[in-house]
């Protein structure tokens, strides 16, 4: 039975158990979260699996959902001590790491689809947000862990149906809608660039109606693609290559735009992925150049606005299941720093409540350990023992 409730973003309350971390005196939380010490805590208290490629599967201690919630992080905290020098997107990692990570993604997504086969009962998503050096270092919203990591989340639809409506004016919900810079002023050229730059076989463009979750009305105004072949296609390495092509196209668009914001009539960047399309589609488009001028002129006279600009590519890219059971890929700029769940209209109000979290914890851990078992079986890593679970 399809949802008949009024469509709109939802705000849910998710309990968590307070993390027993001691931040050294005189050190800010976001500074500590970039440290090797914090990553040691993440491994020892929440780590599920690690492999030779330094990919760490862990339970989200400050989670989005108590149904199913975990992440994989490319833990370079010991091999690259400079937080600003760590890989923060898939295009920056070695092929062997990407290969292992793609296989891990496929297995975890397959598990979620197997356990929650009905799209009317569960919202399933998997994806990453860039957490990197794209914000001013003095900003209170500077991302906490500057390393490539992604999320695997399941929300029961019943929880969403019963949740209160979220504030539609919440700035975190406007990132991909009509208020977004890309969507408001460059909607046509944004899509035209993807269409002309990307040669896709497995991914095919999806309409906004097909991409949208009926219950929440999101995503809004984002380029989206259907994964032809569904879950089976995720076992094809060519799908993951196309997934990366979408990211490369986005990075070219973002970098090219902000190069024009920074410097009037800047030359084409020397290391773009699609130079011909950048030149012919973007740099010769009046809306594109007019919008760059608008932002540049604003930056010159408004110090606060200029300080909020994220000059390097900031994005969220995810795979999720639509109301008809199709798997959809979408990508959004990450101009505000909203959670990846808000791309789908789900605002998570995380609240400390050890008892409520403890009630949900056994079932959550059982699911996470089953995922870990499948990854170990596929030779994708070794288990980690914590106070909450054994190594095997």
C-alpha cells in the first residue's frame, strides 16, 4: 500500500549513548576528531572490521538510525598525519582500495535489500558526503573527520510516517532544491553538462517524479539516474566506474564554476576530466558565466558571504531505493553541510538517551555482525573485537 499521508520532510528523533571521549584541554572538538587518538577510539569502541587497504567498517556511535546504521572510512590517520592531505573522495584513492571498497558497498547494499525487500516498509540509502578542507578553517561547521567515508542507513517507513513534519525552511533541506545556487540559476546547463559529458550504459536519467520519495517529497531538483538491472548491476564493476563518472562530472562543474567566481574569465583548469565539454558547454554558456559574476560581485562586498564559500568540490552522492523498488543514484552540492539523510527529506534529531539506545542495540548489532560475517567470507577484512562484540 502506497503512502497517502501529506508529502513533506520529516524530523525523527534517534537516541544515542554518549561517547566516552576526553578532549584534551584547550583543544576544540573538531580538532580532536581529526586526530589519530580519536580514530583509535573509533576502532576500539565501534570498529567491526578492518582490512589491508585501511578500510574500516564501524558502527555509527552518533547514528542516524537504530534500525541499521554503519559506515566505512578510509582510515589514513596513521599514514597521513596532515588532515588536509588525506583522500576525501573516491577519485583520490588507489585502484586497489577503490576495488575493495566497491565490493564492500555491493555486499552491504545487497544485505539491506535482502533484509528489507519492501520499498513501502523501509527507506534504504548508501552514499558518501565529502568531508574535506572545503570550508574556512575558522568556521564552526568545519567537518570533523577529514577522511573519505560513507554511510549505510535503513529507516523504517513507519517511523517516518509517524514523525513530525520538519521545518521546510530549515536551510539544510534547501541544499538541493530551488534555493540551491546550481538549481536556481544554472539548472539547464547543469543537466546539459551531465548529458554531454557522461557516456553511461548502466545508469539512465531518471525523472524528478521517479527519483522522489513520495512520503518526504525529496530529493528536489537534483540530477538522478536509475540503475538499470537493480541490485544485480552493483555486482558489475562497470557500474562503479559509471558511479565515478557522475562524481567526476560533478567535480568538473563545481571546480569550473568557482574558478570563474574567483577569477573573471579564468582559463580552463588544466586537470579537468572532461575538458572539451567544460569548454563548449560551461565556459560558453551565458547563464553559467552570469551566475559566476553574480557570486563574485557578492563576495567582493560581503565578507561574511565570501567566508562561507566552499571553494573546492563539496558533494553528497548516494544510492537509494525509490517507491517502486528501483535503485536511484543522485548527487548534490554540499554547500551548507547538511546530513546525507536530508537529501531524502529526513532530518535526524540525535538525542542522548542511553536506555532507548540500549533497547534497540542488540538487534542493531546482530545485523551489523551479519554484514561483517559476509564481508569476512568474501575476504574483505578481519573482525575487530570491542567491549560489545567478539572478533569473530
